[in-house]
């Protein structure tokens, strides 16, 4: 199947700083990518939909100024957590729409804010 | 919104066939049904996708009745490595982006030796 890669897989940052997570589709072009957040033993929660060349669409309750999403090319979307706080610590997962309504997920990125 | 409902958890012995059913009563005409497997600290992995009737690949089968209000993922002869959370995702992608791409609770499958 199609490959979606996230980087970094794990990151620790200090409270108040910003951290960027990259999501790349390696063998296909993705006009649409998605960002999810997952807490331990819970389901994935959709944060936003990222469309190449346009502004991301955020789900209700997700602060767009805190979670900046940029989809600058057909193979790359980035999520920047700005002014991170300990409560932002979570597992962040991206996915990309490939073909025929099939969505493939990245490996996920663990963010720890200390 | 095609909300999905799955059993929270299931146990099975090694070597048995496991069937996990997902209910999606409000499925829309353009919605596809996709199943994913997730291990701890990993992103979900695509298992199988279907629109109607039966689909089979090298790892699983997917049964979808005519009314499409439910679907059943069938895993033949499970092994310990199949212990994971299984999600069914019902949704549609049109030219404007994603619709209804929300995950339900998932089913935590535990395979027992």
C-alpha cells in the first residue's frame, strides 16, 4: 500500500516553545491530508483537514492559532504546535488520501511537553 | 454523519476465526467502508476496504450486506500478533475534502494462546 511518513517519531520540547511535525506521502501525491490526535487507550480524534494550497479546515474545539497546519506541496503537510503546554502532550497522527477513497496513515509522532 | 458502533473488546484463542461487526446505520450513498488495525504507539494500518457485498484480500475478508448498514471484518485463524485495536471507518472523499472521517471507539481484540 501507499506509504505515509511522519517525522519526528518522538519529540520532547519545553513548555512555551513550538514544535513542528512533518507528514510526507512518499509514493503518491496527496491533495488532502488529515491530522489526528490520540490519547492513551482512546480513539483517534480528527483535528483538521489539510488541503494543498489552501487553508486547513479545523474541527470544532481545535484552536487553529495553536495548531498551525501548512500543506505547501502535494507530498508534505506540517503541523506546528505553538506555545506548547504539557496538556498538548499526545500522540499525533497524520494521514493522506491516496486513491479511491483509501486513506493511509503515518507512523505517528509522540509529543512530550515538559 | 455516519457514526459507527463496534464492540469495545473481544477475546479469541489462537487459530480461531474472528468476526468483528461494525454498525453504521446512517451510511451515505457515496461512503466507503474501511477497516484499520492499530498497534500501540503506531498509526493505523490499512486492512481492507469495500463498498458492498464481499471483499477478500490476503489478510482478511469484509462482508457488507445489501443495506450497507453494517459490515463485518473477518480474520481467519488469528495469531498472537493480531492482538490490536480494529477500527471501521465510514466516509467519503469528494472534491471538497473529507466527509465523515471520524473514528469510532474501535474494537480491542486480544488473542489468547
